[in-house]
């Protein structure tokens, strides 16, 4: 007798569960026993939200928010921006005392970056004779030498990587802050190697200067 009740009870329970959970209308969800498992109380990013006057769920970051790892660049893409960067923008390496080993690693990385991003136009030596220039795909690429570009500084080189110049496009999106400064270091190295050496005039100190 007990057994019959047990079987009957189980059959009824199962019938109840399946009977209520399966609806005919396939466009509607069936009865959910644990709704929070599927539908969190949070608003979805692109659904409307009555809690805000503009009705948007996806909120904009607070004004002035800076993305993690992003370093803002204040010099504008104009002649004024170029001139200011040339004078005031200083390398991120300034003030850092690097050991010889660290310097070697830095230069190796800088060379790799330069080779990938700049050498096809500017040439491996920085003489403005990259493969694209040799094949006449692009013209007017300057050598980095002091003769050809007497006024460039680390600041102006960084600025040109950020904003481009003439037909050279911006490389800002392809390189991060550190990588850009590494390339600047390498450009300066090439510049010193290809520039004609200026003789330093040594003025002998006069022991008894005539007044
Ligand atoms: C598509 C070819 C091309 C690539 C790639 C390129 N450049 Fe240039 N670059 C040029 C041209 C052309 C100029 C001359 C622009 C002008 O003065 O109108 C120039 C100019 C420069 C100057 C001199 C700007 C000045 O102040 O007069 C620097 C410095 C420079 N490039 C650095 C770089 C660095 C660093 C890279 C790699 C991140 C790079 N370039 C990648 C074509 C290129």
C-alpha cells in the first residue's frame, strides 16, 4: 500500500513539474524555478534605464577620466604644438640612471621597434634611404643627420611620432608611451652616427688674462 502511494506521489510530482514548465507558446519562457540564475537584477549595458534622465544604462566615465596605462599628450597637432614640444618635451628616460646592461637591453629593444616601424622609409641607418625610398614608393624622406635636420630634438621626434608630419602619418596608435620614447632614443643614436662630426674647438685657458 505504502509503495503504491509512493509511486503515485512521484508520478503526480513529475507531472506537475513537467506540466507547468513546458508551455505551448515557444516564444515565452516557461516557468522558471530559480529566475535569478538566468536574469540578474543588474541592467544590461544597452537596455533603457528609468533611473537616469537620459535613459541610458551604459554611463560615460566621469569627465577627465584617463584610461589605465594611457598617458595623455598635451601638444597639439599644429606648428605651435610642434615648436613647444621641440623645446619643452623631455624624454621619459631623463633622470633615470641606467646601468650599462640596462642601456644595452634598451637599445636592442629600441632598434627592433625602429626596424619594424620606421626603417622601411627612413632606412636602417636613418639616412632616409629605406626600401620604399629605394623603390621610389615614397619621396622626401629626410636623413636624421644634423646637416639635414639641424633643429630636431627628442621632444620634436616624439611629437612627429604622435602626430606625423607632411606625408608621414601618425604612429601614435601603433606604439605605447614607452615604445615611442625607445624609438626616440634610437633615432638620436642613428643621428649621432650619421652626422658629420663637428670639431670641438678647445680654447686654451689663459693663465694671466689681459684685462
Ligand atoms: C611612410 C614612410 C615613413 C614612415 C613609416 C616613417 N616616416 Fe618619418 N618621415 C617621413 C617623411 C616623408 C618625412 C618628411 C616629412 C616632412 O617634413 O614633410 C618624415 C620625417 C620624419 C622626421 C623629421 C620631422 C621634422 O621634425 O622635420 C622624424 C624625426 C621622423 N620622420 C621620425 C620617424 C620615426 C621615429 C618613425 C617610426 C616610428 C617614422 N618617422 C616613420 C616618412 C616616414
